């Protein structure tokens, strides 16, 4: 049995990190990845001469172990990047996270006064009283006051996610939406005084903040995941690409075989252990015999939001006034200008734009490339950011599991699924999809390491 591999399902950041840790400790490891390349959401898509990214992705962390591992792996290839974000709103550009200065200078005076009073009211009330049922709406009102919440967040969140902030768990606002910059600053001073900056980060309930320096490479984040894959192989692991996992077979609480389809053929691997990084609800549905009813019900309750990406190669050195821009009245909610990330773009003098259209897989835009391209092009022309003639190529690519949707009470369903994996004698689950967590790459990697450590402990016991 010891010669059987540990099978890792998925070769995104979490799966690759788990593979790096296990192979370093001498375990035989096989990664099964559905795509024809590693990296998952961080792996980008190679089209003609360029790599279009989902996002794009930048690397940042204050966790010393992850930072050390990635900087060692990448050496000089890692280049610093200066992120600039603008929100187009009321015909004005606002910086994000919202700054007090922008709010004061760019909103009409009566709105500023109203917003200021509302912020002070909600902020003060929030220090002494909390509602019985917290939602993202109650949290955002506390962070920003009702006026700014209604102006900047309510309609935007509803458009992007398809549900209102009142239908979100408070965890969504707490973990993902930065507070007004002055409040963040106070937080940093407090953490600094407690000497809690630059300590090893915890993955449970991690609150995502862009801290530490930002990095990318001239080929984008995909070069980082490519090197992680090479490291797994160098340390003796195997990566099977174009390998779609379909079944996870078990006897009671022990997984013994993974089934997958590669080149139209169903294949099986007997395994000593398994680390899942696939969407946790989908992995549960692959388990045979099928888990108990309440586990299946919990799996059905978790939902993901999808993204359709439209990538454009544009004959212009740069198109946007910042590296990212957010819009509220267009087909896409966010767009990025890859030349501003220092990417090498072919031909020279051009840039790549990536527009993100959030949707459900039942929406027409999910399956209709022409609709997506036309809508994005029309909106960019309307914004006077480019002309039709400047566009050399347009491509559509997709991410079905872009965002876990933290609906109200999702925590209970997720806890049930995590308990199921905890009870497996030789199984673990990790990563953004595997733990249904709205986290960035560094936390997905850390989760991969942690799952590898927990699995090694389980295997030693059995
Ligand atoms: C638009 C966007 C922008 C982002 N920007 C940043 C950023 O700037 N910085 C940052 O740090 N993070 C960013 N993130 C978050 C980051 O992408 C994720 O945290 C990280 O990539 C998650 O890695 P993972 O391995 O957990 O999941 P994934 O990357 O989703 O990996 C899961 C893997 O499983 C594979 N898979 C799925 N089903 C099967 C199957 N049945 N059989 C075999 N394989 C399968 C998938 O192909 C995939 O490779 C962004 C995310 C999005 C959506």
C-alpha cells in the first residue's frame, strides 16, 4: 500500500502546493488535472502568442513561509507591480478602496454632508449595538453608512452577484470588502502595535487584505504555477493533464480508487490517500458509495458564480487610466489592462484587455461568444476607451467556479461537508474550491500545505 500514490484532484495553486509538500517529504504523488495546463484560475489561457489571465492575478502575501517558497522558486522572474484601481461612477473616477478624499471632492456637497452624517451615525451605533441577524448589508452599513452603502455597494453587488447584500452572509462583507481607507489605517496601526503584521497567516476565516508587496512576472502569474508544477515533477511527482476526475471510490471512510477520463478512456488509480481541490460540492457528488442524505443536501445548497472573460488584443500601448477599472452600467463589471502589469505582449506596442462578465451558467451570455464580444466592444467604444479599428483580436474564455457565493447561513452547509472530509481516514480537502473559501492564491497554497500535513498525520496513524 505504501507504494500507492497520494492522488491530488486538481492542479491549481492548492493542488500544486500540496504536491510540492508531499513530494518534498518523499511521498509518491499523482495530480489529476482536467485542463491541458496547470494553474487553475491562476494559470491563465494561452491564445495565439499571448497569455490572457483570469483577472489578471498578482501575488502578494505577508506569510513568511509562502513568500520564501515562491521567491526562491521564481528568483529574478518575480517583478513588482503597482496596482491602481478606479471605479467609474457619476461620470467621475474614484479610487478603490474608497478614500475619504475622493468622497469629499467628487460627490455633490449635499450628498457628502448626508453621507458623512450617515457614516458617523452607523459607525457609532455599530460600536454599541448589533442586529439580531447580521448580513452583508448590516456590515456594510456599519463600514460606510447608509448613503455610501446605497451609492457604491448595493446595486453594484446585486448586479455582479445576482443577489442583494441582504441575502449574503456577513462573512462576505467582512472577508472581501475593504473598509474606508481611514478605518483600514487605524486597523494597521492597532495590529502593528500588537506586533501582528508579518506573522504566519491562519487560513480559517482568513480576511483577505492586499498586504505586502505585489508581484507578477513578465509572463503573468501562469509562470508561477508552471514553476510549481515543474517543482512537483522534479521532486518525483506525476501530473496527468486532460484528466477529468469522475469518481472517488471508498470503503466506509477510506478512499481506495480514483476514476478519471483521459483521451476518451476511463482510467483508475488505486491510491493511498487523496487531497481534493475540486469544488467541494462536486467532489461530494463523485463519492461512491454516496454519502448520507444530509451531506448531499449540504452539497446541493452551495453555489458558485461564474465569469465569462472577453480578452482583446488592442493596437495601443495602454487603454485604461489604471490597471483595473470597475463599472456599474456596462456588460462587464471589471476590466484590466495587462500592459500595466508589465506583461510581455506580442506584437510590441499593443496591450491586452480582459473584461469580466459575471453571470450564472443558465444565463445566455455563458454560452454565447458573439453576445459577450459584442456587448464588451460596444461598451468600450461608448466609454471612448478605444475604436473598433484598434482591436486586433477578441477571444472568450470562462470560469464556471469563479466565486463561491456566501449566501446567508452557507456556513452550516459548508461545515457539514468539511466534517465529512475530516472523517475520512485518508482524505483531505483544500483550496478556494475545495474549502469553498473566497481566498487568494497565497491562502490556497497555504491550504494545500496544511492539507498535505494533515494527510501525512492521518496516514501515519493508520
Ligand atoms: C477573476 C479572479 C481574479 C483573481 N485575482 C487574484 C489575484 O490577483 N491574486 C491572488 O492571489 N488571487 C486571485 N484570485 C484568486 C485565485 O485565483 C484563487 O485563490 C486560486 O487560484 C485558487 O486555487 P485553487 O487551487 O484553490 O483552485 P483552482 O485554481 O480553481 O484549481 C482547481 C483545479 O481543479 C481542476 N478541476 C476542476 N474539476 C476537475 C475535475 N473534475 N477533474 C480534474 N480537475 C478538475 C480545475 O481545472 C483547476 O485547475 C482571483 C480569482 C478570480 C476568479
